[in-house]
């Protein structure tokens, strides 16, 4: 980004980023397609009724993870490797802890939220089941988004996309396996989504553990730095809320 023309570099950075956002939304679309084909209209309606809420959650997480991107990229530009290390390890721990917190809160609020969405009675129970299983994947979904932001901070948007493509293939495969072979319904496609997100986040974590770049993860450096966390949230929360407003 610092040398030569900008147009080609911006496209090389932005296109994988855009594709990643689209692919994340397609996970839910794949769930709808599979249950609609093999589990009936009620199951398809149940999954589809969760689409606005899932879109809201994804926009919120992507926005908050932007704070990680900005803090790490700024520290790299300032050649402050200590801040880079703190931000990387803080982000990963916050993603996991925040995901667990959201899972607990989400399970408590799942039924009232489904009621608030006005889901019809004949698909209510399946819509609630799908949401409850999906919420169990919050820790790995958050982890993927924060790990992707860590890679983007050094200009690498390709690796998060490749990890998500691998997860997408697994998602579709497991959707078909759970629904067609095991005769599961909405719980099957939700479980497939959770597993595929786990795979995507695991791929990025392994890459972070073995990269030679400044963003390398080392187990002995894990910890939450309050000052760094404050900077990440200062940038990320307004961005996440902005994305949430569009979904609302």
C-alpha cells in the first residue's frame, strides 16, 4: 500500500474482503436451500425466519472486529511490535470470552426474540431450535471474525477467504449428510454451520501459530491488555452498532 499505484492494491485487498462477507451470508442461504429441498416448507420457513437476526449478529461481529484491524495495522505502521502482540492475543481471548457470553445470553433470550420476530406458531418450535443450536457456535464465529481482522491488518484478505471457503464446502456437505442421511431437520443444518465455522476458525488459528509475520500467536503471551482492549472497543463498538442499525 505504501509504494506504487493504489488502484490494483485496493482491488486485491477489497475483492476477497467482499467475497468473505457474501460467503458468510450464504451459510444461512445454504441451510435454507437444503432444508427446503429435503425437510419441508416448515423447516425452510423456520431457518429463513432467523435470517434477519443472523445477519444482524454477523454485521455486529464484523464491525467490532474492525477495532482489532485498525489497532494492529496502526501499531505495525508505528513499528510498535509490543502493541501488535498485545492486540493479537487480547483479540483472540476477547473473541472466545465474548462468544461464550453471547451464547449464554442468547440462549436465555432466544424464545423472546423469536416471539418478537413474529414467527408463526406452526414453525415457532423449529425456528427456536435452529437459533439455539446456532448460538452454541458464537465462540467460534467470533473467533473467526477476529482472526480474519488480524490477517487483514497486514493486508492479507486472501487467507480468511480461503478458510471460509473450506468451511463453506464442509457446511454444504454436512447439511446434506445430517438432513438427507441422518434425517435431521433444522438442528442438522444449524449444527453443520457451527462445525464449519469451527473449521474456518481453526485453520486461521493454526496459520497464526505458524506464521513468520509480526502477528504470530504464541501461547506464552496470551493475556488481556486492558489499554489495548479499550482501543479496540473504542473503534469497533461504534462500527458494529452501525452495522446492526442497517440490519434492524
